[in-house]
C-alpha cells in the first residue's frame, strides 16, 4: 500500500518489545533460571528479524526507485548506516541476551537523524510513500521502548521525539499539497498506536512470566514434599515388613522357637541397617528372595509351598523388592487375620512380566466389607503400583484368600 508505508511496515513490530532487566532480576538470581530473561531474548531477536525486513524494504526501494530520490546517494548512505546500527544492536543482544536501555535510546537517536536525512533525500511527494522506509524502521524503536518495564512517560517521550520528527519532515510537503495529509496523520499515529499495543503486551508478558516462576516454585516445593513423603513411606515399609512383623508374631502368643526368633530378629536388624545406609542396592534374584522369605516364615511356624519352576526371567531390582515385600505382607495377613498355617506361593513368567499368587485356605473375608489397612493399601497395592505393576484380591468367607501380584519384567 503505497500511501501508508508506516502502518504497513510497522505491523510486524508488535513482536519487538523486550522485557526489562530490572523486573527479570527480581525473580531469579541466575539469568538461566529467569523466565523473563529468555522471553526478553526471544523478543529482542524478533525485533532484529523485523529490522532485516525493513532493511530489505529499503534496499528494494532504493534499487527500484533510484531516479525518484532527490539525493539517491544520501538514501543509500542512510541504508548503510541503518545496516551498521542494526548489526551493532544485534551483537549486543546476542552477547547480553537483551536490548538494554542504552541500545533503545541509541535507536531513537539514530531514527531521529534518519528521518531528517530521509526527508532531505526524497521529494515532498514521496515522503509519505514506501520510498520513506525509515518510518517503519523507526516504529520498531518506539515499540521496543514501549515494551520495556519503564514509566510510560519514557516511551511517550520516544513517541513524541520520533513521531514529531516525522510530522516535521512531511509538514512542508503537506502544506504545498504534494503529500496527502490523511496519510501523514495515519503514519504519525502508528507510533502511538504500536507503542500502546506493545505497552500492554509487555506488561502481559511480565505478568505471565512472574506467574510461571511462582508456579515453578510451587511445583518444586510440591516435589520436595512428595519426595519427603515417599521417603517416609519407604522407611515405614522397611519397619512394617521386618521388625514390626516379627514383633507382631511374637505378640500373638503362639509358641515359638527362641533360637528361630533370635535368628529372624538378627536378619531383620541386618537388613534394616543395610537399607537405611543405602547399601542394599545390588541386583536381587526373585526366586532366591522368595526362597529366603519362605525359609524365614517356616521358622515362625508358617509352611510356605513355593512353586517357581515357571519363572524364566528376573525383573529389575525395584520390581523384585516390590514383589517380595507384597508377598511377605500377604503371608503375614494370612497368618494374622486368616488363621492359616499354610500358604501356596506360585511365581511364573507371563507376557511382559512376572505374576506371583499367594493362596491360603484360612477364614477369608467379604471384600465388600474389607477394612482398609496400611498393609494392603501400601505394602501390597502401593509398592506394586510404584513399579508399574498391578494387584488383584479375591476372598470368600470360609474359603480363604488369593492375592495376585503382577510386575513388568
């Protein structure tokens, strides 16, 4: 649109604002962790990209309209100076990651001189056409100033400086009837219009970045709380699956072999020390661990029929720990709540995983009236779900209980 190069060239400059260094510094001590700094760099680079479009526009105008310029060599010199100025600004942005206040005011000063020089290089009739490519070029300077987190009077000053310079440069041509007054007014208004838009955009960008930083802090705090809760759950499982179970067996009053109880207590103490120190991190074999569990229960008076012939693969250590812990809890429940003295534990490999079933013929229970207990919810279901597995519970009063555990292999 030949009549309004200002509004045409300035349109893309809505992306030229940069976020403030001051506001950015208030969120994070490290620039790399500061959400505003990354946004500021992206917007500054967008401004440089638009500058390249304006420089290309100037080159095309000079090449195709050389004879229409009053002083074509002056117009070419302005284009060269604009290219150098943009290169300097681009270097500062790439090094510092932002377009600072000094660079913005250099932009404004260069634009003021450029508008005056462009008026001297063109005839009056061309000062409101696309041959005056300095208009959209300088609108980006105002846009960048408006997007900074500064008092409005600062970017209003830039609007007044550049907009006023443009009006003064075209006023004589308008007065002589060589240029359309409506086009000149529309072009001058683009300075204020884009400044207002970029002011709103800049404030929205900063508010969104601050909210993102606050959300990240909440997420970090939530992650720490979750990690602490997971650690508490892990430690409780350690106690629940070892020392607490041994104490509960002793508390039942069932006659026990003192030597067997001492051996079990010694095993529990040794394993607890290793786990709390983080020493038990080696690979555990599922079959060997289940055999060890069966031997331990045999010393307590519970006979465990263990069937493992169908196990053809060993799951990861975390899955082994989950299975052994869940099976141990299921056997404990059979002894404590079902009154069973014999259970069958069958382990087998399935498509993509390992399935272990614990079956007793004790008292059983009504699943609809099952009371939620930590042992089932956490020591069985919770620990298996934590490694990507699943559990199934079946029971009928008087017919016993079956617990099935599956974990990926």
